[in-house]
C-alpha cells in the first residue's frame, strides 16, 4: 500500500472510530472531574504546604531574633536560619508560580520546554537542600533549645559538641547520599525515597536535562 | 474573539471531537486503565482553558494542543503514579467494539507511533489527521519549514515500516 492509501485508510478509520466510541457526558458534567489529578497538581500541593510551613518558620525566627536581640550568640544563628528558609521559600515560590501559570493551550514545544525546566529547577532545589541542610543543624539546635526549652546550647553542650555535631551531620549526609546513589534501583517500592534517590544520584537531573535537550533538538529541526 | 462558553456548548464540541481523545490517549498511554485518567485530565484542562478559546479559530487545532500537552506531561509522570483499575461504568470514553473496527493499517500505524519520541508522536498524529503544515506548526510551535522537513522524514519512516510489514497491510 502506498502512502496515499495509508492516509485514506486512516481517514476511513477515523469515521469508523466516531461511530463506535461514545463520551459519557454525565461524567463530564459531574463536578467529580474537577478534583482529577492533573500531572502537576500533587507537586504544587506539596510545594504550597512546604511554603506555608516555611512562612511560619520565618515568623518564629523573627520573633526569636527580636526576643534575644541583645544576645548575638543567639541572634546570629537565628538570622542564618532565617536567610536559609527565605532562600528555600523563594525557590519554592518560583516553582509554584511556574507550575500554576502554565497555559496548556500554548504550543506543545513551548509548554514541554517549560515543564522540563521546572523539573530541572525542582531537582536542583532538592539536591541543594539535601546538601545544605546539615550545615543548618547546629544553628537549629542553638535556636531550638533556646526558643523551646530556654536552654543555652553553648553552656549546656559546649562549642566543641556543636562543631562536632556539624561534622557528624555532614558525614551522615555524605554517607546517606552514597547509600541512596548505590541502592537507588532497590528503593522502587517507596516512591518518595526512590524519587529522592534519583534526585541525589543525578538521574532525575539528567532526565530533566535530556527533556530540555529533546525539545530543543525538535525545535531546531533535528 | 473569546467564547462566551457554556457547558452545553463545551460538551457538544467535545462530543463532536471525541476521536481526538481516543487517538491521543491510545498513542500516549500504553496501559488501558490509565487512559481514562488521561482523558479526564485532558477534559479538565480543556474546560479550564475553554473561556479563552477563540471561536474564530479551529476547535480541533486548539483541542489537539491541549490534549497533546497534557498527554506528554502525563507520560513524563506516568512512572510515579499509582496504578488502579477503572470500572467500565466509570469510563468517560466508552468504546463499543473498537478493536473489531480497527484495520490492520491503523494497528500498524498505532504501533509505529508508540515507538516514536513523544513530540514526533504528536507530529505523526497531526499529519495522519490531515492537518496542514501551517496548522501543525501552530500546534507544535515550530516553523512550517521545520514541519515540512520532519514530515518528509516521517513519510520515509512509514514507507520503511510498510516495506517491512507490507505483507500484512491491506488497508
């Protein structure tokens, strides 16, 4: 069969198709369609929750800094934590904004490139958080003990302990990253851990970058 | 001019273009149980974007844009989604004996499409559905020259597939 015949056959097929498929209009009109899980929505909900929690944390840190404003040994760790949480929130807010302003009626390559770039940002954000979080552990311990239990971590634990804590946490992160990288394939039954493992192992980033490249190649006529 | 859209008009338009939902879901969803989810997502996005639909433009082109965007995005997240079975009564697109009415040629084309990259699948579908180069370039967001080049390549792919499977293809 020649190409023209193929196209004619496809056209005939379309006519037959319309005769043997039917839309359940009842289901379409029901509001149950509205909470359907759009590809990006679960990501957005989790991001909004994280954003809200971080805003609460920023507020509490401001309150803490104001309360202990005359004691720099407590104010400095609180400001460091505050900057960290603000940086996290800026990144989260950007992701939410990008995800919620997608117009699916825009050209396919435009939307797919944008979605791929959101994935790249998300993965970079996860990796950055994973690596930087241990550094924040000691300031969190100082602020947390003082804020919640009125305990001075410098006196109760000592500077050496706090410094050692930082080292141990960094080492723990390194080992965890190593384990996640090596066992990424075995963690398939836990989607959240598997996703984290793929992010840490660099596989998600490679996939997301490949998607960006795929769209660009398509755009360039490749 | 944006449509003053009511749900009745929306339903009529979707109903008359239901074949697009079938074809896109078949080409982008290997698991039949996931197809209903995909169709549902496409309809949700169509309904959300409907108020901005320009009546002076083709509905099928607009619908294809949204359906393809949702399907390709869905394809990327398919691996992490939970799997479930949809009962026949809950299906949005009810197919009556579709398999009996699918010709060998169409089956071969669907198989060929499934092997392609997601963006090429979109191009192939639009080409088979008889869209002009200009319409395809509007849906995909690439130049008409690029569309022409890619369609030239697609034709070769189809002809190669025909020469390989030619014995079984009778239309």
